[in-house]
């Protein structure tokens, strides 16, 4: 059932469940579904409303120090479905080697392997309605460039992410039957968790408290609690929890809030001869087995080791040209009107080719206002001094805001330079590069600081990392906080590293693992 804290009578309520999940994004809703399917009564507390709304956005305010983390506010959505209400839908699991020790860049192995979470992949794919064939070589022969495109060359390897259809993007839409009908699952919106009641004697959370903008409060008592509210907010809640205890649950080990990282992104090139209609044919997402696939060039493990770099990947992405309207006026209403007219005109002009490309060629049509660019993303090598902490200022609910000291380092610079070089060599060696050369924007010799022009990718991770001991991590391989055993974290906050994949598939695998650890009462050392 769905409840809204703002709509309930009285100013305070207390409720009880077996498990309380904090956050209703992909991680929280998947964990809640698994738990309720297994017969556990679950309460989900969601800070936002049923739909995204600017009212809740202010709760994402962050005090930024060091590098600007551009998407701290817009890259996280407070609503049912969380950030899956706006995400790009790219599903790709981490590669096996992303979990391994990489001592040449000072990285420990994850405490779990790819195998430990691989069996959740099929369930997640089913939820999104994509097929279950391989991300590696399986669909290679279906690709139009298969004869010319090496699977592995010049240090790059192809993989093939999957995308759901647009109606299956938002997890709150896909799981609506669970949210609205399940007898075991209650979801509360407008309920921002801000406080914990702890039994210090046994080191367990007894209850959590949530509040809304009207001063209404809700306390949830449960046996287990799963924090699934995205990397930054999960870390914020753990830091708030730490403050509640005299000696601190986590502060003595000084790991919580450290090693914050993201993928760094730069557009590094543009496909030339875009005016040939066929240019979109090989490089844009295409459909196989009713599933849209993208093309993803990823650094091989051998090359990472040889060059002593982190991993990185290149993708071909559509970019809409800037239209003159962006400069014409600052008046929003005017812009919207012109924007609407332009969109409508484009739509009518391109209706026939769109239908043809969508239904006959099984590929997305791009009109002449679109460009195809090469986007590079690299994994940051996590560094201890890249931190998330509580700030002195408070948000509209009176909760301490976060302070982010995000660092980009010379190791990231090295990875970026290497990935661009690999991309150039790979492309230039292809026969089709003569028909569709790439204009690379960044000449390595001319450009000093790639990290300075790189941006975050809305893949925040790492500030409550997973590991084998409290001295190097916040949660164990069972995702339980070392210091508070009935509190689990299901978010990219626990990622020790981020590898070469978009995070959501792994975040959801982690959420499924957390749910199962609760269902089977598993404590793994
Ligand atoms: C523009 C964009 C494009 C993206 N594209 C991709 C992509 O193509 N592929 C991919 O893998 N990933 C992509 N991502 C990242 C992806 O959206 C996230 O990895 C994913 O949403 C993380 O899921 P989550 O459940 O951990 O967190 P979220 O989706 O952020 O959900 C967290 C939920 O917790 C709630 N919450 C926060 N604090 C509290 C609190 N104190 N109390 C109660 N509730 C709280 C929030 O309101 C939110 O609903 C993209 C992100 C953006 C912004």
C-alpha cells in the first residue's frame, strides 16, 4: 500500500515491520520486493513524493569544496522510483576483473566476486523487460559492423549494454503492483529519515524517525534496517548515526565518508560525415531479441595492468545541436514556446523516417539536428582524501547538510590520456574509419589538464565502502555495518571501486544480496 506522511491525521505515528527500507529508488524497491515476496512485512520510507517535484529537490543541497560536483542536486531525484525517474537506462554488469585486486594502482579486491551476485542479474533483467543474452560476445554476430569491428584490439574490448523500453525505465512504474497491492509492503512518501534510536548495549538500531515539511513525524520499529537512499544520502545517514553515539560507531576507524569517487566524463570526439544517413546505422543503439543494445568499448584488463591505469570506456552518443533559441532570450516562457514549436516541427518533419527506422531497421532515427559524439568515462582510482562529511548548515527540514570535498587526481589524468589514445588507435585501424572518421577534440600534447575539464557522471560511489574489516571498511561482505549488525547498506556507497560499467545493475545486485542476507539471517565474515 502507498501512504503519504503529509496526508495522515495526527502529528506523530509509530509503526512496526520486520524490515524497514530507507529510500524507494531502484535499490530500495528491489530489496523491498524481494523481502515482501519472501513473506517479510516491509516498510519503505521515501523522502520524496509520488512524482519528482522541486519542493523536495532542495533537500539535496550540498556544500561543495575542491572540484565542482555538478550533478549533486540535479543528478539525484527524490521521489518514488528515485533517480530511475531520469536515468539513461543503460544496464551493464561489472566485468569479473573489476572485482579483483589491482595492486599496480593500490586497489584491494572487492570482498565479494562477480559470481557472488551474478545470479541476481536474470531477475533484474526480467524486471526491466530486457532479454537475458550475454553482454559480451553473444550478440556480436547481429551487429552490423561485425565483420569490421574487432572484439578486442589496441587495448579496447567491446561489450553490449542493454536498455529497457521507455515505459520500463522508472522502477516505481515497473514495480507498481508491489507498491500498490502487496499486503506485505507499505511505502510511505514524504518521509525523510533523519534520526535513529539505538540500543548501545547490543549495538542495534531499534527504530528510525522520519519527518516531512509540515512537521509530521513517523517512527518505524523493525528487526532489520536497509539504507538504500543513494550514495550521498546513505553516507549522510550513517554520519548522523555516528553522531548519536559517544565514541561514534564508525569514527574511530575513520573510513566512513572517505574514498568518494565517480566516473569522470569528457566528450572526446565527433563522428564526421554525419550528413550521410547511413552514418547513424552502425553506431547507434540497435534492437536484438526485442532489447535495445548499445556499443561500449572498454579497456581490457591486460592493458590496464600494462599501463598501470584504472579502467575506462568509450561510447557513441547522440547530441542535439544547440538551437539559436538558447541565445535568443532569457525568458523561460518564450524559450518554452519556441522549444515546443521546434520540437513539434521536427516531429512532423521526421515522422516517416522515424517510423521507418524504428520499425523496419530496428534502430533509432536521428534527425539532422543531432550529432554523434564519442564520450569517454573513466573510473576514478578512489583516494582517501576525497570525502563526504556533515556540514554546519542545515536543510529545510533542519537536517545537517553534506559537505563534499571531491578530488580528481593525476592517476585519473593518466587513465584518461591512455583511453583516448586507445580510442584513436582502435578507430584509425578500422576500415570504416575512412568513411566515418572521428574528429578527436583533445590533442594530448596540447591539452594540459584533462581532469580539469572532466565532469562527474551521476555515478557517485564509495563513501561507505565494503571490506573485510572495520579498519578498512564500513560494511562487511554481507553488507551489514561492522558496528551495527542489523543495519545494512544497499547502494553504490559500498562500492570499493567502480570499474567500467554504469552502476545501477550492480547497485540492484547489491540490494538483492542485502535482502537475501536479511531473509536468510546471513552474517558473512
Ligand atoms: C541523468 C542520469 C542518467 C543516469 N543514467 C544511468 C544509466 O544509464 N545507467 C546506470 O546504470 N545508471 C545511470 N544513472 C545512475 C542511476 O540513476 C543510479 O545508479 C540509481 O538510480 C541508483 O539507485 P539507488 O536506489 O541507489 O538511488 P536513487 O535512485 O538515488 O534512490 C534513492 C532514493 O532514496 C530517497 N532518499 C534519500 N534520502 C532519504 C532519506 N533520508 N529518507 C528517505 N528516503 C531518502 C531519495 O528520495 C530517492 O528516491 C544515471 C543517473 C542520472 C542522474
